[in-house]
C-alpha cells in the first residue's frame, strides 16, 4: 500500500530537520528546566514512562488503522520473504549485535550485556512508523511485527540465556547468570503492540458500519494521519528531555555506544533491503522487511535491564542510549529507502 497525499509531501519536505530540532529542544528542555523533567519521571511504572508510552501508542495507531487486516493471510503466500524476515530478525540480527558488542565492549561486561539485550529485542513499535513514512506496505509491516512479537514472547528469555550465559565462557569471557521473566516480555508486547493492534483492527469495521467505508478512507484516515507525525515529534522531545542528564553527564560513553548501534542499524537495513530486492520483493514489501529487521524494541530492552540490573545500572544506561541513536538513524534510513525506491 503506497502512502500518498498531503502528509507524505509535508514529511518529505522537512521531517529530518524537525526530528533534529525536536532532539535539540528536548535536550535544552531537560538541561534548563530539570524540575519539569522530574515531574515526568514521577509518571513511571517500573521501567515504563506513562507519557512516553502514550506517545508511542498514539504514534502507532494511524499506521495500524490503515491496514486491511483481511489481507494479512496473503503474506503467508510468499514463504521466501517470510523466511527472510525471520532469519534477519532471529539469526542475523542477534548475531550481528553480539559481534559488534564483542568487538567494542568485550572487556566491559555491563555495556556488552546492555547492547546484547537491545539486539535480542526485535522492534514492535516505532518500526510501524518508519515503514509507513517510507511508503512500505502497512499489511506486511503489521504482519511481520505480529510474527516477531510471538517469537519474542517465547524466544527472548532463551536468547538472553544463550548469548549472555552460555556463549561468553566459550569465548573466554565471564558468564552472566540471567533469568528473564517471560511475563515481563509478554507484558511489554501486550502494551506496545496489543493495544494499538486491537484498536487498529477494530477501526475499519466500526467506522465503516457507523458511517461508511468511503467516509473511513476519505475522511477518517486523512484526519488521523498527522497524529503519527505530531506524536513522533512530541515523543522525541520527551525522550530526549528525560534523558538529557545522562547525555550531558557521560557524553563520551554515549558516543562510544552510538558507534556499534549506528553500524548495526545501517548493516541490517542494507542487508535486508539488498536481499529482499534480490528475491524480487516489491518495494512496499521490501521496505517493511528492511525496517522490521533494522529497528529494536528499546522499551523491552530498558524494562529487562531495569528488572535484572536496576534503574541506575550501566545496562539500563545502554538501553536509554539505544532509542536516542535509533530515532535519528532510522529517520535517515527512511530517506535512504525513498532514494532507493523502485
């Protein structure tokens, strides 16, 4: 499904600039008005900041409302592309992040484990926004995210044990005896995917019956479309303001962590897009595959880091740096995808 209309032209004209302005504004807000930031910290439950979670849910709703859910079974008719997505997300992605973490931080176990936890958390939230902005298929994006979510609930705990407890001693490093509660993973998936997924799936039949299918397509979808952009910018402002203290206190560590993360996002996108095109995937499908492979579920990584190591731990710090790097990196990859569009 190609995205067209006023929203797309508006995004094309200045989204990257607005993202970086929102980042700068958030950092300034956190630096000059720390009491304002503290007031938002109060609205947190465990590792979840409520205003930030609301922003993410609003951001995800329009792309999920656009999906024609009756078309989801059709993606099963292309097993090669489905297999490609699964291999990228559950074989290549975790191995690549483990390798990068080993290269850059094998002598710093806390940062090493924090990066690995990010690499194991496959994206289920903001990837829908990046895919939508790049003109990817909303049906493929939703289908792949749902598939990854099922794998995530059952595989994340096992993967964490394999990559942080089993493998490091084989390479001469210290083992970390970790147990990731499966209920923590399921809760994260339920909040960040379940809620907007249900709302999106119910929107078309509800409004089509209450009004008409034409009204839903021609009035409702254009009306809610800008919510994604507004929520994205507000979320970026909030995210960077909440974490401004971390960035200003440890700027060199932020830069050190940013390098493997940037390499990860770029390599995953390039590999996924290149293989998808080689397999003759249409651009909307290929964009969905590439972005679902590139992004990570930073909400889950932060929640797991806090649960296992504490809110002040270096692992939680790495989890915080993850989305601060991912947002500008993925928005630039949206521009790359549009340049490569075929």
